[in-house]
């Protein structure tokens, strides 16, 4: 408790922008976040805890914790699905944390009101990492498998994930999102690309189209729809938050914040963009490993009109 209070004291002493959110814990290493219409933020973490704010609140407190019963490992993707009253989570192994999170990666469903686990959908072999997810208009959930270059789909009423696509271009696939018109897009954190996922008339996988970017991107992550064909995206290596506007085969990149620290998640909420600094270097970089990372904050960024 003393360590938590010390970190929070430092956070309160530092100037925060209006509506920034402090995560009420230490060594969080957040990877993703989402929001409901009431203004609650839901933030995942490498330690496997989901943090939640009050509507329009500025503190995110532990809400769902990993247990033997729910089987949560480390949390990557987090997505609110209000239509189905569900919080979707990507639970994945994490060798870098202490102790390491070991087990099978899964897409998990929790009740959005109570936090009670509703279902668990393990990823098929080989060893996988569920990284992020998006929900189609018909309720199908699409999830990315970053090391194996696979996309899985969970159809409404299905009891297990089905392989939707596997392609060499998808190795490193990270964020995933539908446009308002139902076009599916992904980004690739390894190849620094954005791709359109083309589908046949029956909805099956057809192929991938590389989008032409208006400027280079560096470590794209956390793809989230704002509206229409406009998306939010962060660049973990580039330290930027951007708006991506897709027209045909082209993607216009507009920087709305730079100087971020290994950001891995972004989401529209409360009329702003919220970005979490993952600070993952404190887990993997020799120069930082073992040092105190300080407070973890979800930064509020004004959205340009």
C-alpha cells in the first residue's frame, strides 16, 4: 500500500491535463483500453487486472482480477461490446513479467455490468498470442494472433473460435477494426503496414491489400474506429497518437500527439482520444529493467474536428 501511495503522490504532484486518468496501482504496464457510452474507461494490464473508472472519473481502480477460476494471464486487447453487454479480453502468455504468465492464449468474455466471466475461447495450437479484437455488425468477433499471422472469428452462438485467415503478411498483425461500412482493417507492428482484409461475397477471406500511407508509421497498434472511415492508432516505437483516414487504398496519417512512451492502446471516449503509455521497456530493456516506472496514466487528447 505504501508503494501505491508513493506512486500516486508523484502522479498528483506532476501536472496532468484535464481529464487525464491515473491507474490506481503499480507496475501495471497497460496494453489496451476501451470505453462505454457512460464514460467509463476499461484498461487491461500485463499483470492481468482490468481497471475501471467511474463515468468521467479520473482514477482507474482494479475491477476484474486474475484467478485460478477465470484463467486470466496477461491482458492485451480490451473491448467494450455494449450491444451484447460484454467486455471482451485477450488473455495471453507473458514471459517478461514476474512471475511469467504461462498458459494458453484465449479470447474471453465477461459481463459488462458485473465483471463475471461468461465464456473462454482458447486459441488453437501452435502457441498463440491473442492481441486484439473487433466486433462485426452481426455480432461476430474477430481476433488477431500476432506471432502466427492468423485471424480467428467467433460467430454468434459458436462454442469455439474458427480460423478466418492465415497469411504471411499477417505475421505481426496487431490492431483490428471495422469501418462504419463494415470494411475490415488491420495493422502490422512488425512490417509497419496497414492492410485491408478483403472478403468474398459470402464473407470468407479473399486476400489482403496493403494501404499506401501518407507518411511512414513505426510500431502501429491499438486500431479503433472513430466513425465513418476514420480511426485512432498509436505507434509504440514512434511515440505518436494519430488519426488514420482511409480512402480506397490510401491511408492519411494525422499526428495528434507525439512524445508518448511505448504506447500500446488508444480509444475514443468522452469526446477525446485516450492513450495509455505501456512503458514496456521497464520489463524488457536492460537499462530500465528493475527500475521504478512511475505512475501509469491514460492521457486525454483533444480530437480535432
